[in-house]
């Protein structure tokens, strides 16, 4: 005999998670006067905690970055990237 799942009444359903308000690219670039990492001219947005590492696409996880910093940081965690920037030592977050 199989049991049927009972649907919860609308009032007993857990509330849905609300999406965070979207961020505006121009506002993020204006908030930072330059690259958040090297103070160069910022032309791109970077996720501080990369989406590939579990970061969220929210305004508090996005900063302005120059093309070079954004490309070298790639999917690295900020602390790991800062320690190995410009060296041949493999990044610890890749292991």
C-alpha cells in the first residue's frame, strides 16, 4: 500500500525565499572610484566570492574591477588570489 502525500494548506506552506533586489551595473561602477583591487580604472564587475565557489549574484558580492584583476582573479577566492598574485605558486583554493 502506498501513502499519498498530503499537500499543505496555503497558510502552512513555508514562505518562499525572496530574490534580493537586482543591482545596476552603472551604480556599482559609480560607487567605486576605480578598481577595488588595484585602484586602476574599473570597466568590469567582479564577484568577490565567485559564483563557481558558491557566491551569490547580489549587490553586496559585486565590486568594480579592472580587466586585468578580473581576469587573473577568475574563480579564485579573494584571500587566496591576493596571496598568490604574480607568483608561480599554485593557488590553495584550486586543490
